[in-house]
């Protein structure tokens, strides 16, 4: 959007109400940061940041009364307040200046002027602001050439980059995130400053680092961000296990692919197919155990046997270290890592019903996500080979649908469970119960008996007889 169109765009009841409230409250106000940047880029934004000279919290309460008494949440220590108006999240803060002690991750924040507030911004494109004062309503304030940098698609810091990044080292992650999200280039001096200041990232909390990392992963082409993290040296500091995938080893003229760049290609492929953050994490971790399982065999060359199982075991520790959620999201990623080779092995041969039943049983409701990951894992430059693999995967998908419709295995539990086995034979949880449960499950998955209660009961009785068990209560 052209600067001259900005005033017309914000000439709405919401912004006029904010402008009038600021005038009545006796303070200047302006729109700052990402909302202005995205407006000029033609991107929609639902997050509106307003800066005032004075107390942002006091003004937020005053303004909320003009907007039908919207409930205000405020954080006194940070001088910020926020509330939602219709579909817009509005955050208000007083203009401030910041200073940092060398070994502290928390800034010393003081009241400041608009000029000082703009200087503390991370990049010139985020230092842009739009006046909401009645006498200059809609005018763009651009003290550092942010509009030109937007047009040039370049990220530049308002102050010397070494100062900007040393003051708040998370800005290094933000630079890479914006480069990845917006397709911008980091200005050369700024890029060199990130490399020289990279060790400062160690004072930033893991939660803030991971939040930026997730935003990079959610960008349209996440590999852009990861390659920048790698080149600057930040990746080695924030996610060293991932960097261990780098490199190609050659023995007797036989090399393996660079699993770091292969993983980034898989990640981009998943990003083309899905917006699911956790499926993208599965792409990042699917080969994470290859360095630990790598072996050279005279006959077979390089092998990585068991990397899927070891990778699944490593997943909780990686999530814990990165302060990622340890709930069902981690379990999903762990399942994807453990199963990611299964559809590939099925696609290489005639697909048996028993193999499909096991895939349906193990993947459950996450089958489609698993198939997306496996299709994304085909990164060969041989187009004919890729085409053949994808056709084979379609055959696996079709067979899954066919078997599921006939056998109802997905999200399935055997017709007879442990409680009925224990009640029937007067058992407590133990070896015999496990043997019978496993026998019933395996027989159904192998197609030896039908997925029906009577068939399962007959096998239960047979196995109990073999184990020397007697009926405790008539079922």
C-alpha cells in the first residue's frame, strides 16, 4: 500500500475513536511496528500496537470506555495493556527507552519519547509509525528510511547493528525470522554483526528462542531461516543436535547424502502440503538419529538401521530441552518419527492386507499426516524416481482406504481387552493377560481371524487352554 493511501485506510471509526480519546486524554499517540509494516506490504494484520507518551495502562482504561467498556488486561511491570475489540487485538504501551546490562536478559526500562522509542526498535521497517494525532492523522513517520528498506526487501537496524543485537540478542533470531517470513535479505553489516554477536543468545530464555524458532518453522519456506541460522552459527548454539546431521562421509568411494540439507528439503516439502507446526517438527526430527546409527558395510554401503526407533526415543529429550510442550503434541511427533519408514517399505513391494492393517492400527487417526511426511521424504533429483515413489504411495493410500472400509482397523481396539480376560480367568495384571491380548491383536492384524467378538473369544479360550488357565466365572 502506498503511503498516500494510508490515511484513507485508517479513516475508520476505530482509529478515529482512538485519536479522539488520545486528544481528550491530552497525550500524543501513534500506531507502530508490525501493523504499519504489514499495511505497507499489503498484508493483513489483526495485531494493533499503539504507543503513547505517558501511561499506556491509564490510557487503555480510558479508551476501553469509549469502545463499549472492553475488558483490559494489563502488566504493570512492563507498562503494557491490551484488549480485544471485535477481531482486533489492541496493545497499548507508553513510549520508553531501554538499556541493558551486559549479562542480563532483562532490559532496564524507563519512560521515553517517541524518538527514543523508535530507536529501540529492532529494524527500520518496524520503527515506522502512523500518527493518530488529530492535526497529523494518518501521516507516516519514517526516521530511518524504513519505507525504502521495505521496497528494497532488506532488513536494517535503526542503530549500529552490534549495539542493536548486543542489547537484545533475541533480535538476531527475529532478523532471521523476518527474512524467512517476508523473503527479505539481512543487510550485510547486520548479518556480520549477528555472526559476531551470536554468543549473546545464551542470555536469552529458551522459551523466547523457541517461540522465534517455531515462527521460522511456520514460514512458507522454513529452510531459508534454518540456512541463515546455520550460516551465522546460531543453530549450533540453540539446536546443536540438528547440526550433527551436516556433512557427507565417503569411504571407498561411497558417500551418503547430507542429511542436514535433506531434512531441510523434507521440511519445505511438508510446508508445501501442511500448515501443521508439529508435522513440520516431525520432518525436522525424522532423521535426527542418523548420526548415532550410521555404519559402513562393505556390501551395502552406508546404513542407518534403527534410526526411526532411536529418533522416537530421543524426541522427548529434544522437546524438553527446547521447552516444547510435553503433551500429545510431543507424542504425535514421536509417533511420526517412529513410523516414517513404514509406508515407504510398504510402497516398495506388493502391499499385503496384514501390512496395511498394522499401518492403520499404529498410525490411527494420524495416517494422513504420516503419508504427507513420507511423500515429503522423497527428495531425489531423479524426476522419474520421484514420480514412481509418489505413485506407489497413492497405491498404499488406496489400499489403506480399502482395508479400513472392510476391517475397521483405524482407531481400533481388539474386541476383547485385558479386563474381560482377567474377569474370565480370575487373573491379575501380568504375563498371561499380555500373552492372550497380544495373540488376539496379532491374529486380527494378520487376517487369521475376523475382527469380531466371537472370533476373538474363541482364540482367547484356545490360548487360555494352552496356558493351563481355567474359567473363573462364566462369561
